[in-house]
């Protein structure tokens, strides 16, 4: 089967021509230069011939590259016309995305920035909630896409990121010897709560749930107030924190995987585009985030 051109790759080719370099194009598109290079390598594999030639420190389009560039402009233009004629113009609409706080902070900023530049008229609605709530919202049709720690539900998710879980406290926080460990935890059911309590129970620690909140914002408040410690990812915090993994003899904590799910309903082009952008970004950076 002959592979198809991806519209995002053709848009990147146009951006390289307009901006004059891979580096400038990557900045315009909000992607890394290596991702832009990989896209062009994919195009060259499809057409079976080089699209660029190196002249000094510059890479210029070959004759085949110029030909594909002309067709790329036509294809992108026709795609816009088709969406407009179908009532699916990229200049209107709403996309509803869900994500737990820590993965939203870690993964989404650059992706959303790039998306809103490509779809300037689409309003992005972000729901920051626990994974269980987000999966229910997706199932009920209240979300188009969601990131979640749940691998499966009504849909089978694709893993996009692994984050390390740490013991975290406010900068300068000190544990009083011979006192139960004061915990800042979310109420049940909560994956991070389960991780913390299980690790401490298995290691024989005495602890006290000193501060409980339903939301990540509440946990952040409890930590910043110096109330105690929590088991969480670093990306859940914006203020100065202290990582206690190697202090106090605390037990080690696992990594947490995050999965991308999309609605079972027929998805619009802007939804499919954002879905692809998240997967593409995840594929570029598959390592565990510390």
C-alpha cells in the first residue's frame, strides 16, 4: 500500500520555505528542530527522492522539493476549502480537552500554543480534574480528548508519558523526630494517595493524615503552607519545593503512566489534529520525566 501524505508534514514543508530554515520553521510551528527533520525525512521516504540539498550552511529545495512544495500549497488550500464547505472551518468551533494537573503542566503548554496558532478560531476548553472524573466526562461526551492515568475505560488509551513520583515538601520543611509523618493527601479514591499510604505501610512508617483535599490545588496549598509532605510529581507544583526522596529514609516511589483517550463519537478535524500533535510530541520524548 502506498503511504499517504500527512497534512501536518506538508504544512511543515511550507513553513520551511517561508521561514528559510528548519530552525526558524520549528520555532514558528512550536516544535523541536529534530521533529521537523523527522517530518521531512518521512516525506522523502514517501516520494523516494531527496527534497533538500546542502549548499554551504543552508539546505535548499531540490527540483523534486519545489514540485512537492507547489502541490503542498494546493493540497492545504483544498483542505481548507473542503472543511469550509462541510461546515468544519478551522476558524470556528470548540475543542474540549481534559488532563490531570501534573500532566497538563508537563506536556500541554507548547502543544496548546502550537494548536491555537494553527486553529485561531477554535476555542480550547481545558478541564483539569482527577483521572476518574475525566474518563466519566469522556464517556458522557463532555470531552473530545483526555489524558488520564487510566489505561482503559470505554476506550483504550495510548501511553504518552511516564512521570516520576517523589516525596515533596515545602522548601526548608523539617520533620520533627519521633512524631508521626504528617501527610498532605487527596481524599479517596486517589492514585497518589494509594501510592503514598501503600509505600509507608510496607516500609513500617507511622504517619498522620494532617491535611486532606479533593483537588491538586488544595494539595499545593497544603505543601506551600508547610503542613507536611506528599507523594506527587514535580510538575504538580510551580513554587519552590523540596524533594525528600533521599532524606529521612523514605521508601522509593513508582513512576506513573499517562494515557491519551479520544471520544468514541465521530471526531472533527481539529480534534484529530490535536490528538496527532499530542502523540507526535510524546513520541519525540518517550523517556521518563524526572
